[in-house]
C-alpha cells in the first residue's frame, strides 16, 4: 500500500516531532524508503523551528539518468511548496534537492499539519513531474520497422513497465507478475473484466485497456527477463485529454502505481475470498454439529421415554412372575409338608398292622434246676 500512497508516513512522523519541539539537541537523521529513495533531515537546537530536508532518488528512466533534478520537476516543486517551504540552491552535497521549512511562519496548527502532509509527498511530486514531462515533451522514437522504441520506466526496482510514445497516443505496457497461483487467477479475471468495461460506451473517456497473455509486438527486442510473466501484459492507451489540467496529476500517479494498486487489491480479494470460504465452511460445520446435537438430544429423550415405558412393563411383568413363582414355591412346600405328615401316619399304621410281631405262647415250661 505504501507504493501508491503519496504521503510518506515515516517522514510525517519525524516532521511532527520536530515542529512540536520534542528534540532539544541538534538533529541529523537519514531516512531510506522504497529501497532507493534517501532523505536527510537536519535541525539545530538554536533554531528548532527551521528544518532542512534533502532528498535523492534515482531517475525514473535509466535512459535519462542525471544527478541533478530536471528543470521541469524543479519548477513543479517550487509551485507546489510556494507557501510552505523554500528551495535551497545549491542543494546539499550528494542530494538533488534541499527544502528549508520554517514552522515559525505557520503559526496555526492546521497550517503546520497541512504543510507537513504536502512536504511528505515530495517523492510523489518529483516522480509525477518526470512522468508528465515524458508524456508531454518526449518525441516519438521510431525503429527501422516502423515501430516506436519503448522506454523502460523503473518506479519499483524489480517491476519496470514500458512507455511507447507515438504521435496520436501513448501506450503504457505493464508486465504483471504474481507470487501465488490464486492471485494469478483473480488478476486474470480482473483484467478481462477491465478490458470489457473499458470498451463500453459509458466509459469512452477512460483510457482504453487491453490484456494479452503473451508479450505485445511493441516489446519485441526487449530483454527476456522483462518478458517472463505469469499474469500477462496489460496495455493502457493514454491520449492528450487524459493529461490536461487537473487530470494530469491523478493520471500520472495512477500510471506510476498501477502495478502496486492491482497487486494490493488482488491480494486483498484473495484474502477476503479465503476468509469468506473459511467462514462459510465454519458456519456449515457449526450447523452440522448443532443439528446433530439437537437430533441426538431428541433421540435420547425418545429413548428415555421409551425406556421408562419398557422398564415399567418389565417391572410389572417381573413382579407378577415373581409373585407367581413365590406362591408356587410356598404351595409346594405346604403340600410337601402335608404329604410328609400323611406318609408318616400311613407308615405308622402299616407297621402296626402288617409289621407287628405276634406273641407266640410257649408250649413247654422249664423249671429251673437248683
């Protein structure tokens, strides 16, 4: 997101500390941003309200390399910071531009905050000025086959894009590279939608957009490392009405940050898509668990109700059976006891009648001898 944000958050934080008087000693700080942009911020303890801000950044195109700030960019800086800063000439050694900021001339807090916000966008002002100069004043450079020679623009070190300047229009071609396969799928769909929308009559004032999975003919002859992509090539056609008046600054900055803008939002869409799918999956699993729990509770209740009935039936059945069994046992015991009494009485009579030993009278009598 930092690549398409005009204002530098780190520079805003440092300038806010200096204008509030938090630093009571001499201040000399170096700041690096985007891998190639350098800042130097200086303030003295004797006059803390005066801050010198120096900056250096590589040229927008290697074909127009220079250690000095282009005249067009210098004029734009003076115009933008007319009320908030002063351009120091010559600039500090090793830097292409030095601004002197006097917070004492801005007594109101709102004016100071506005000036800090404007000064913190110095990087965007210089780059936009160089890009506008290319789009306005650069003459077409034709090659032998009638094609125009593309100009390589390096806003981000590893992701250059190309500008082809022609008489009636300017074509800007972006090689698109993505790390994740999901980003490639979403970006391809986005580019196809962008092409369809740009061809509608309702958007005829917008730059025309085309997309191709293979390098366009305009990039024939460029190094192979710039033509290897997994997201294809996006081409925007810029006409003179797109870079006139107040539209110029927005158009130029959008062209410079197009790649970062697309990658940021594709990544956000990918993250949102994954989170949405995970949320839906979680909700579906939660619903399954909830329904299973409700169904399980109902089954338990039914089982408990049915179980109580079965238990009651079983208890009633077992009680009656148990009573019958006990009654049978008792009656059998009584019968056995009664039979024992009868048997004993019968045996006694049988013995008396049939087993009685009869007394036999002696026929002879013996006399005891003395």
